[in-house]
C-alpha cells in the first residue's frame, strides 16, 4: 500500500468513525509472533508493537484526563 492510499483510507475511517481492530504485541520478544501472523494472511486490523508499557499507560491517562 502506498502512503497516499493509506492516508485516504485513514481519512475515511476517521470521517465515518469506523473502529479498527488492534492486535497488540508486548515487547520485542513478540516480533516473531507478529511476523508469523502477518505472513499467514489471517491478521485482521493493525498490529501494534508496544515496547514501553509504562509510556502506554501514561498516554491513556493523559487521554482520559483530556476527555
């Protein structure tokens, strides 16, 4: 997928409030699982590699505080 196609797709999702399934992977040790799923063609949604769980918690707290 080219960058412009991805940008158009994201814009449509945002405009229509379409939810996207997220597949979180915690830590670099899970990269082989992520790659295996991606190559299998069975992945739905997007894969997200979380390297710093504490930062993710801070980001969620900040988002909640702003709401």
